[in-house]
DNA sequence: ACCGGCTTTCACAGGACGTTCACCGCTGAG
DNA sequence: CTCAGCGGTGAACGTCCTGTGAAAGCCGGT
């Protein structure tokens, strides 16, 4: 889950990990009439489980984690950098709050606490996360013969759709948003898939291949995705050297290709 | 994964709008030893002024704004969606906090409040945005005929790429960052390879050779990497003496070469 | 429950890259 | 001048990375 679909259209996907049944009950009651998806657990969920839940945010009572509260918090924040983390706990010291926030928590709420405020804080945290992602996608971008229309979730060449799947389009959009910069694999994975890349995961490569294939099919004569060995990928329109389609000596499209500079 | 992605955290740019001189004084004291830039004001600054300050975050005491607190808050959040907004105020009602958060505030802190926690919360608010923003620092450095573009992981001469490999580029980048100083072998190895150099390891020499080779191929007429016997290497653009291309007596390009120092 | 498309995982092959080695020329000190 | 040590050079080798095709898993729609 990334970015674009998340918060505006659909409700927020939230996990609540807390044992305080009274508090949780009131909170759930309040969430009932909303379009949020929520799941409640009295025990800390496995991090892998959390990853699979495609969440926008978690509310976590640190006391239920026990001794390993800090490492758990750190792991969660580390593995899912895009996740909003609101720690919600009973009496806590200044030092604890500061430590939690420094470890990656986005907010720290002390009980007793009204559900309305907690919800507002979760919204604020998710909003902050989504804000940047949303900003990039408004404009339709042109690269070489390629036109990316965010509002259509599609890329076009000469008006014809490339028939990109969701992931393919997200990848393309991310690369396009980088404006010619090289994006490391880890970052691509993190921003398209939403969580940290496992070592040995080849998903990015596979999708680059699919993208290249569709780009080649619709726009031969142009290269778009450039590999940077040991680093990642970069998107830039570049007319294929050996095949000047229009004017052999001076490919007039060349100017467009280098326009970014 | 070394160095290059390693965003050295630039200090946060923060504006504090509050009249509580005691609190502000303590806060400023705490900010003193950090690399944050901060500006304090006892009155709400004009929104246009804020825009011009290129801030990362503001700490705002709503009570100093008076009746128009809400609209001010809303305007600020609206005009600067990327700005972190932490409202910091005295006794406040639940409804006020919820309203503030819904209007776009990222956090709401109630005084009395320890500066350390406020700072940690500002950090938390800015954290995500910073993560993305920092990578934008596409500093491209020019040395002699050579242009180093970090965002491409490449060096160029007259627009043509040198086709540096990852290690080669890291080495070049490191040397360029030293701005003409001599870097000992051990330090180069440590910072590019990430661990201590084994005695007798010649890797640095080999890569210097490869770099020199590619530099010579793309930019003859200039020397870049200078050996310091028994110590290490130094990077500085220097027109080759025996071959003054333009003006024999006074190589006008020489000025350019040394300009960076 | 079935089906089709999308995503993830796997295995393999080719190749780019990094490391190491041996040899030679050069530097600097006595 | 001479020598020991340091740095330059080219090539061989092994490793790891990426491209690629296909099979297996997953999900949504029918």
C-alpha cells in the first residue's frame, strides 16, 4: 500500500494493541460509524504480521510488550518507515516519552485520554505521512514519448495506453518523480511496497523488466530505465543511438530527451 | 550502502511563536548547542513571512493569536502543507485539541511541558518530511572540466558520462569532498569501503589508477589526482603544463580550475 | 468454487565488478 | 650511486549483480 490510494478515498487502516478493555471498547465504539478498518489485539503482533496487514497506523500500549518494549518499537518503526506509530500508555516519564519519540514513534499519548483526541492524533499522523506522497502525483509528466497521467493511473504513448498494472505504474511514477536521479533499490522497494526490503528480494528487478518490456513495445527507439550497477535505477528519456527514425543526422526529438538538464 | 545516501542531517529550521518568556528562554537555551536554526517571536508572524523563512516546523502558542487563532492555524497549514506545526499552549479543552489537530496541526502539547519533549516531538513531526526532502540536495560539483553529479552517481565531461563504476564514483566523490586536501590511504579505505584497511591492501591504488585512466580518456589536458608519496592522494584540477591548449603563457582556464578552493 | 490476471518467488546464465598478484619503474634517504 | 620501499600497471580470477523465463501463490471477479 502506498501512497496514493491510502487515506483520502479509503478509510484509515489501523491496528490497536492494548489490554485496557474499557478504553478499547469505547474506542471501537467510536470507530464503528467511520469507514476505518481496525483490528484490536491484546498482545503485540508479530512484526511480519503487521507488515502483511498493510496498515496506515498503529496505536500501541508499550506496557503490554513488557521488557522488550523499546526494541519492539524500534523494530516496527524500522521495518515500516511509512507506518504511523502512536504510543498510548499509562503514566510515563518524560525520559520515556522522549526516548519513544526518538526511536521513531510519531506521537505519544498518555492515558486517561479521550478516544476523540486519540483519533484526531492518528489522523494527524497519517495526514503527515500522506501529504508528501500526494503532492507529487497531481501533474501529468512527459518523458520522451511517454506521458504519465496520474489521474488515470496509466502511462500513454501517442494516446495509447501501456496497460500498466498497479505496481508497474507506481514504480514508473516513483521513478518519474525522482526527475532523473538514481534511486537505490532499497528506497524503491520501501516507497512502492511500503516496508523495508528483505535481502535477496528481486521484486524490483522483475517489475523493472516488465516495465521495460511494455515501454519497448509501445515506444521503441527510446530507452527509459537505466540500470546503475550495485545501486539502483534511474528514469530518463533517451533516443536509441543506432536508430534515428526521423532525421538520421539530427534526431529532432533529441532536444526533448535531454530537456531535463 | 555507504556514505552517499547518508543524509547528514542538516539542522531543523524552526520558528517559535510564544510570549511565555520563561519557557522560551529555557527552550532557546536547550537549542543553543544544536545545529538547529531558530527564530523566536512574541507575535504571530505574517504567513507570507513564514513562507519566506523556508522552515521545517513551527511551535505556536495559539493564545497569542487571539480570536483569529483557528483561522490563522488553518491558513498556515493550508499555505505550507509541508510544514510541521506543533501547537503548544496552556490549559486547553479536549474539543480545542481535536479541532486544532483536525485543522492541520501535527501535534498539540500542553504546558507545562519540558523542552526536551517538545524538541523530540518537533523531531518526530519533521522526521518523515525530512527523509524525503534531504535526498533532494543534488549538489553537483565542478572541478576543472569535470562535473560530479551525485544524483546520477556519475561524473561528466562536456555532458558525456565517464561511465564510472560504483566504487570509482564513491572514491571520486570522497576526494572531491576533501576540497583539495590530501587524504591518507587508510582514511580513504575506511570511508569508501566502510571498514579498516588490511595491511598490504592495494585496492585504493588500483581504483586510483582506474579513475585516472577514465579521467585521462575524457579530459586529457587536465590532471586531477595527485599522489603524495607515503601518504595518500589529493584531488585538484590542474591544466597539464606541457600542453597549453588556448593561451600558452596564461591558461585562462587555470582560474576556473582553482576557483573552488 | 472456479477462473484469469497480477504478484511473488525461484533457478539459471551471462557478465560487470572488485580483489589479488606479480612485475616493474620510481622515489627518497644514506 | 645504490638500495629498500612505495606506487603504477596489466591481467587473471572469483564473486556478486542483474536479466530473464517460468512456475507457484495470491486476490478479486464471476
